[in-house]
């Protein structure tokens, strides 16, 4: 149904009619052109012209037509089926899929029924495979409300055992209570004699030479008074090497205890560890007695050597800023002492070397030959005359005997790395450093991170500069006293984040090892779960180090048993990509190859696939959770043999009713084509009559 909406007072219509009559009267009654014609001709033509002008005037005032449309929408009923492996036996034996399909067929007559399955993901339609290795019940509830929350969502039917092992507890979902939840209780809630490992908490990465902690939650039922043993092993080449044994006394029922295990991080690589509980007599479920975890041991520690001319508080400040990060191993030595093993270090920091007291020519020559990244920190003892011989980023023209107090100004155009906004705003307020007096000249290879402010004058003299010379990364800090920055940072902010960020990002830039290989193929990570696809990314560079992917790239996977899986990578843009699919748990190696300019390029790597057995950790159904979800939302819990009652429960629920939706469509009258046709016809008739009468 539609009606006309007029945006102006009604008397505007009188004005439109008056305009039409005025134009028509002047043309046909005031003019002498039609005085010799019949009055009826003048009246007829005048009426057509007056009506056309009136309609055009009205249309120029933009009247609107509003139309109301109504739609009766059925309530949406969502049937969600748990497709996890924990209910495979009970669900398939009871014909769950057939039961849910019959329920869907019964409800579809009066409701908009949407069917889903869920486990480790939510997907449309029922899934009869029951193969999901994880259950995220909260994700299912959230998905339903996200997709159907703006529609007439009548109810959610959850067919599950109430067990979830990933995601949040669905009871705490803020959307519970908005829509009735009808729970179909699956599985057996009867407690059985069982001990098992409920959860294992650990970091996925540890560093070589460190120790890492693993937290294990043990649980048991109907086992009070029993004793067992927790065996910690490392799996090496398919063999279990026992690392430790810990006795476990089950002194209560139900039993729960948390064990904290400290393990040593050995050689670099992916290590597999197994935690196993010895089974008890008459134990019903032994699948949850062992858990395997994978830890990636990294040899990523950077070795930093600080060589100083003399003791100085800056040395402690530098060491503290770096030592707080386990990735850095810091040694401090003095230039006059014997120093060996320089090539073992990833970065060398030279504090006031070369100095006015000692040239350290032999040391600097050895450092230069080693091509190790360098960081020069200048001060009152620095020898500015010989400094340009060892680095070319910064030249200070002065004798070094006079010093300036300089404050730092962050270079807003610095792009080598980014600094947090708090660093840029707070650093100019830090105490001044002591910098040599002179004329500062920077090279084109350097990028100034900080400039100097001397007194109230902001200069473009570099204070902290970074760059690369002849393939060796170098940095120069033209001032001493960063120990004052560290103290001031703690005084103002109760932490050292600002100065630590400056030091660590500088060291990270200098010590970062760039991968210059022309062909690289890497996995998204080193450890995958068995329910995750293995993903590869590849890069190929030509002689000018430009990305290309014209030639094919092949990947050959091999498991521990020697079975091979050949693949050809896809070309995506200028890169390579491969989704190899799912693989069973174990250790895998791969070798990728491609040919460019008749040169075969190869890349090798390894990854691990860990087992996902969380569905076997807990097999006793949690009907209490399902009852809570139903009660808190105004729904009801039924057993699988009571599913027939669900149709009546839903039909009798007064909250689940069709909803009449109204919508309004507003359309300008000027958009009506038939009205344009009427105007065109009227003006055409007038024109033809005038033409016929020879008065046009």
C-alpha cells in the first residue's frame, strides 16, 4: 500500500495551479494568435498547457510516494550436531543423523530450519563422519547469534555430549539467555574408573641451553587409595628415552593435582616429549593416560661483546638493557686485555674506542677483518682524528677536548625501524648526553635516528646514526651517558622500556642475519597439529635479487619411514604457495628445488605434526552443562530417545512465533515513468493541434 507524501504546506499546490493558469492564459487568451479560432479550441489547448505546467511545477517540489510492505517471517530454528570423535560410538549406534533429519523434516513445515555441524569448526549440514579432534561449543553458540541474531531466531537445538576442549565455557557467553537452547543429551554421564592427563601447558619455543617448565594437570575418578607413576620421556628416532619418573598417589576422589616439570633445552630443533601415567587395573579409558608435546628449541641467542676503553656506567646500562632479553648473551671486556674468539660474536660494541690514550690499531684491524657488525659509542676519551679510518657514517671535525651537553630529538623521517609513540614524545625530555664539540658531517650511507639539541637550539647534527658500509652494518652513538637515561626512565615510568627499546632495536638491526639465498621455501611454522593443513611459502630471486616465479618449484616431503610425497607449488603473484593437506603425527623433512638460468637451486627443512587427542582426555558426558544451558535460556534438556517431544515443546513455546516485518520504500514521484508519459502525451497533442492549425 502506498500514499503520497507532500513536503510543503498545501497552499503550495494553489501556487502551482496558478502558475499553470497564468502561463496558459497568457498564451491562449491574452495573445491575439488564437483569437480567430473557436473558443473550444482555445479552452482545450489552454487546459492541456495549464495541466502540463501545473504538473511540472508540482514535480519540481519533489513530492514522494511512500509504500509499506509487510512480510511474515517464520522463526529460525537451528539444529547443531556435535561432529567430534568423542561421541562417535554413541551417536552412530543410535542413528543420530537419522533422528536429526527426521526432526528437521517435522519442523520445516512451520519453521525456517537451519542445520549445522560443529567441532573444531562450524559448517553447514550434518556431518556423519564424527571425526573432529576438538570441540568448541562456545564458537557454535556465538556463530548462531552472529549469523541469525538480527533475524527471528526462535531456538537452538544442540545435539552434543556437553564436552568442550577448546574455546570458552558456553555458560559465560553473554548471548545465552537471549534465545532458548534445547539440549539433546548424548553420551554416557556415568562416572567410570579412570585416571588421565587432562591438560599440558607449555611454551612452544625454548632456547638452547635454557630450562623450560611444563605444567601437567592429572585427574582421576573412582581410584582413591591407588598409586601410579608419571613417566617423562623424550622421543628420539622413534624410541622413548626416559628422563624422569614421579610417583603419584591418588588420595582423594575425585582426584586432581598439578605437576610442574622442569626440562633442559638441548640441541636446536623440534623435540618430542611424552608424559605417560601407568594404567590401573580395570581402568575403562587408557587413551588419556599419555600426552605428547612438541617443543621447538631455538639457537637464536645473539652473542654481543662490549669492548670498552675504561670502566664506565654506560657499560652496565647496556648490559642490563640487553640481558633482560634471553635472546642476548652479553660479555664485557676492556680493550687492553687479551680478547679471543671475536668471530663467535654477532655484534661488537666499542665504547670510546679508539681513544686518545690508546689507538687499539691491532684490535680494530682484527674487528674490521672479521666483518662483524659494529656499534661505536663516543665520549670524552674518543679519538676523533682516527675514528673515520674505522667507520664512515659520521665524521666529527674537532679536537675532542671540548664537550657539549646535548638532548635527543627523534628524527620523524627515520624508517630503518619504528619506535613506539611514547619513545618519540618522552625522549626529548631525558637528561642530556655528553657529546664531542665539533662540526658533524654524516654520510649518505647513514640514517639518523636522533638529532642533537644544544641548549634551546635544535640542530641536524646526528646523535644516533645507523647504516651499512661495504655490507657491514654499523651504528654510531655520538655521546656518553645513556646510564642517566636508564635511571631517568625508571624514575618517570617505573620501568626501562624507552631506553631498552632504543638499545634492543639498534642491536636487532645490527645483528640480524639476512637470508641471502636466492631460493627459499618455508613452512608457516615448525609444529602443526594433525588437524591443520601444512602450508608452504616460496620465494625465488634472479641475479638482480628480484622476485620471479616463471620456473616451476617442486617440493618433496618425506616422513620418518621414508615415504615420499611429491608436490608442485602454485604460483601466486610473484611468489610460490602450497597447501599440502593434512598429515599424520610424526617428523617430516622436505626438499624444494627450482631451476633458474640452468642453475638448480634447492632448499631443505623440517617440521613436525603433533597428535591431537584431546577428545580422548574426557569421555564422560557433561549433561550438567547441557542442563544449565537449557535452564538459563528457558529451553529444555531431552535424551536422544525423547527427541520426538522437541517438536511439541517448540510449537508450544509462546516465544517462538512468526514475526510480521514492515518495511517502507520512499520513491520520488518524478521517477514514475507513466507520469512522464502522460506529460509527453499532453504536450505532444497540444503541439500537433497547434501545428495543424498553423499557429506554431
